[in-house]
C-alpha cells in the first residue's frame, strides 16, 4: 500500500505561471523524492510601474509517495 503525503509550496517566475509550477517541482525535487503530482491552488502576479506583469506566482499542493523503513518505491 502506498502512502502519499501532500505539502503546500509557493514559487515564482518572471516567465509564466507554467514556469513557476515547473520551478516549484525542480526546487522541491532537490529534497523530496518520489514526486507524483502537482495541484495548482492559486495563481497571482505582481505588476510593475508600466502595468506589465513583473512576476508570476503559484501556490500549489505537491504530492509524493513516502517510503517506509523496509520499503523501496518501485519505478514505473
């Protein structure tokens, strides 16, 4: 039986919301193993003085399978 844990993360990008989500995954994967999915909860952006989007931001739930003391996660 797999046990899935969910954490909430936030990330930003100057390119796009999609890039912000990808950056969140890349950063989280440095310390979190077995990432399975990302669910974007919120999108937001900051605006510069010229009324242009300056920074794209996402708040997301990231799910990953945890390993028990005697279990290794199978690769598909």
